[in-house]
C-alpha cells in the first residue's frame, strides 16, 4: 500500500470523527424567547436604570412597541420602605407569600417584592411557569427571568411596575430597574 493512500485514509477518518463527535456550536436563536434563554444581546435594553418608586405604579416608557412574541427580562435592585416608621424590605420580597385576603395586589407572590403587569394581552413568566392576564400582577423581584408576551392585537399594551404591598401610600424607596426586550 502506498504511503499517500494510507495518509489519505487516516485524514478522511479524522475528518469524519471530528464532524461526528465534536459538539456543534451554539445555535442561532429562533425566537425572541430563545434569545432570552441564550442570553443573546437584546434588541432593546434600557440605556440606564430608571427608578420605580415604592409608593405608586410606574409605567415602563419603552421607545418601541410591545407585540405578540416579544420576550423580556427585568433586573432590578433596591429596597422599599413599607411604613412610616422606616421598616425596609428588599425588592426581592419575603415569605410567607402575600395572602389572598387583605388587598395584596399579587396574592401568592412574595410580600413587598417588585411586581409587574401588562395592560393588554398576557405575560408568561418562566419562574412561576404561569400565564398572567392583563389584570394580574406577576413577581419580578431582582430578576424576573425570561418572560413571553402574547396578544391578539391589543392596542399599545404597556408594562407597569409596583410593589406587592397592601398599602402603597406609606411607602418610600423603590427599585432601579433595567428592562431588556427581544423581538
């Protein structure tokens, strides 16, 4: 057998094994939610953190529309003062969870946590594996994880933030919030 034939056979075997055994590189994100899961660069990210005060609801001022299939991830930091005496809580919230009775906006979510809702459509939240309609508040805390917006063409839906407290009126402090959006 000639040396060149042996070298060619070995080279072909090495190429075949390399293609077969080595893992493929990362796949391109097929959907907005895949982009969030894969932590690819979002098509929109707030250029700087904005402040969500602890004593009211705050609408996120997005420079682009929210449409069906958009994915979001919210990161925040801060603390909220929950009474006039200065008691402060992390925006991650605390357990036990808010009860159904008593006027808590997001029953079942951590008390005093940063929460959000959409004004139209619905939001699926990975960390709870639940879909929340436009009248339902969902937990955000310090990291919402990936969320997916769905809609049947609701006009100009918005993302609104507040805190899971049954008395916002005596609150202070708040959260520095950054929203990322994939579409």
